[in-house]
C-alpha cells in the first residue's frame, strides 16, 4: 500500500517524440531508475521538424552524462565534427568570418587578446582576428584533432561539437531509452484532461480512447504545444519584429562529385531574404534557406536553394513554418515544455538542440515532488527565460550589425530597435571594446567578439591598461599564428579523424 505521505513522482509522461522527446526520455530513463515509470507517447502519423543537424559543445556533456559511446553515436547518426560556424556575407556583402568554439588564442596578459589585436591593427597589422583561433586554423585546413588538457598548449584553446542526422539521433536515443525501461506508446493525443480544482494535467486521452495518467508531463509536441500552449493556455511572446524570418526550406544533397567533403564546420551565407545553411554529414550535406515569407515566395525560396547546392539534390525542398518567440513560462502546473513547445529561436547559431538539453538539465537539477511547488517552478522559469532571452540577443546581434543595403531585410534589421539588454552591449563594445557579461549567457566573450569584429562593429578605443603593459603585441600575435598553423598542419584530415574515431 502506497504511503499517503509519499510525494515522490511515480509516473512521468513525455508527450511527443523526435529529438526533444527522446532526449528527454533517455535522460529520465537514465536518472529515474527506481520506483518511477517513464512513458513516451508519439504517433508515426505526425511528422517531426528534424532539420536541426548542427550542435554546440554542450551536446558532448549531454552524451557523456548518459554514458553514450561516441563510436556508436557517430555510426548511428552519420555524424561529423564541428569546430564552429563560418559566416559569409554577414556584415558586408564581401565579408567572411568564423565563430569558433573556444577562445581566440591564449591570453598572455591580464588585458584580453582582442585589445592587443585592435592596437596591432591600428598599427598596420593585416591578419584577421580569425587567424588567432585554433579552431579556425584547423577548420580552414579541413583538419580535426582532440583538444589537449594542458592549458599551456595552443591545442587546449578550442572545443568542438557535432553535425548529425537529427532523425537518426532520435532513433538512437529511443533504443537507449527503451533499454533503460522507457515505454513507448503509439497513438495520437485527442484530449488533455485537467483537474478541476488544481488545474494540473491528470491524463492524456488518445484518439482511440486509451487514457494515460501521470504525475508529471513533459510537453514535446513541437510548435503545436498541445499541453503548455493549448491545454494550459500559456501565452506566446512574439519576437518576429526582431527576428523576421519565419520560414525555412530544407534540402539534402550529395557531396560534390560523390566524394565526401566533410568540412569540420557549419556555414551560414546571407542571402537576399534571409540566410542559407550548409551542414556536412558523412553521407550527405544538409542545406536550408531560412527566410522571411513577406519578402520571398516559398516556391521561389525552394528554387533558389536548389540552384545553390554543392551536389546532386537527394530530396525535394521541405517547408517548415515557424515564428520566433517563446512561451511566457516554460513550466506551468505539472507540465514542463521541452523543445519547440516552449518556443523557437531560428537556427542561426545552432541552439535548437541545446535549448532542449538545457530544459532537460534544469528539470533534473530542480526535479519536483508531485505538488510541483511554486518555488521550484519559479526558479526553473527564471533560469530558462533568462537563458532564452540572452540567446535571443546574441542572434539579433548578427542582424543588427548588418551593413548591407542591397536587400529590404538587411536595411530593416540594421535600423531596427533592439532589446535594451543588447543595445547596452553593442554600445559598450563600440566605445570601449568591452563585453558586458550577464547571468545566463550561453555564449561567452569570444563568441560575441567573433560577431562584433567579424561584422565590423569596431571599437573607438581599447583598454587603457594596454599602455601600461609594455608588450610588443604584433610580435606575440605573429608567434601565436605560427604556432596555430604548425599544430593544424600536424592534425589528420577531418575524414581520417572520423574514420579513426569510429574504429
């Protein structure tokens, strides 16, 4: 007989599959090993968005927490390695820059390296800021290796993530989760039953009449947000005035000349009404065009994407409709939204899968009892909303710093008002070359530096401490670049590294 004073969660129900559902189910199955059942309900009739194939370094922590073997993961997902993102045509039409995973160089003084680079640039230095990044030295050479632990070595100054087939990742995690006791139920959700007194969700009723009860519900139903948005009525905050792209067409293609060309980085190319992604996997290249439907017809967007592929198209363009923004809260009553059901930020900086992971991690850190007390829920929402808002600001930064005037989209975003939190960061960097960190910043200073300097938000001044240091910046930066190039030349090709990693 169950103890009437026992407030533990005994049943968790994950509504929806895809990457969000199966990442959640895998973690719950791994952590809740005793006295708690985990069930996932999904329907094969409902498609998944599944275009997100690029990640950022925290995905490695997620996989490691689950104890996932990297070899098996790479095989199951046709995965490749990612050292950062190359931005083409952002800022000015002819510009290129790289957002690396990891810092630019290794700081050699209490004054940050970018101040020395700015001073050297003013003195005639022509080497771009990118040239001081270990990640870019490897990426531009098409090479890959493991970071070193020794902080004195330049090979300690980069990080990496993965490109992978998102559908394959979901299948891989389903197998992982089911091996740890997670039960999958096939069916379409027809109704959400609420408790008349508390407003908590008590059960999901499927269209065939089956009723699935639980103590805690995880909403992974995608843009529909069946539980949080529809059943509980949590409002949606629309951010499309800052992030006006609301469509994407996705289209895979073969590697050029049927020869693998797995560059170890994602590429984002600014286009006439948005931007195009290029994500190399082992077996194909993922491509997509993110655009504003007010400026470009959907059919035309698909035609443009098809004309810009590096290899033979492997499928017709697939359209995804979305709106940038988030639910006002991500956790209400006994429902936690994970993934698209909580909101959406376009994939410019590959944060979609990370935001899934982030809410899962917060749920594990603030796992509730059956009453889902207000303090726990409020703290979860405070952290989740803060992180989402900071990521929003970072993505808006790319649009705001656009200097192109050849298209309506870029003229609009360059002149639009931005959130006060972002405006303060832009102004502080423009005046003093300083970054203002905030709580919940996913992207650290080097990420912001890459965009500021890559898109020509060049500061008026540098740190005044630099004049007291007596350091020959140009000489030190020259030696740093040489060291980076030497280590990159020693590294194996990306293709060879993948082959070795899967042995």
